[in-house]
C-alpha cells in the first residue's frame, strides 16, 4: 500500500487541510530514481465528487473516505536554549548550561483520504471513423 498527502484548497480557518491518497500495489518509475520530486499523474474530480487519477496510460477510479481520527502533519524545529531564554518545554535545564530542545509546529491537518483500491484500467485511444 502506498500513501502520500496532497494539498487541497484551503478552507476558512488557520490550518491548511491536506488529503491523504491511498493506492494498492507498488509505484515504480522507469529510471528507478524514486518518487520524491517527480510528477505522479493528474487528479480530477467528477461532478459527483468521485476522484479519478490518471497515471501514464492508466486510469484509476476511487472514493473519498473520512478518517476516524484526523492526522496532524508536524514539522520539527530544533532550537538551542540559552540560560536567559527558558521556555515551558525545558524542564531539565540547569544553571549555566545550554540544552537543545524541539518544537513541533502543525503544518496541516488530514481529515480525508482518497482510496484507489481497484486495478488501473488502460486508456485506449480508438481510431476515428471516416
């Protein structure tokens, strides 16, 4: 199972909402360079809200599923604490010593996922009749 997140149009509120995409099987690139930084395909939605994913010459039909519990996408920020700058996160700082600590910032919230569980169908171009 392959899972990754995509950005959806931002809703009203402070935190952007992302959507997880779940595919069955394995995704491989032709040159074995891996997926990060490469374009995967095109994602469309029908008027009824059904997602359609086009990857190369294949089409996948999916459905939108609401997650039981939302996920938070966190980014770790490392900071160095000095004696004069003590935050609530630091409980083990002693006088005259500096200690590193981390803050976690919520970058986005994932509430839905797009599930593509069927096998991809090939796209076949039929010749035009004259």
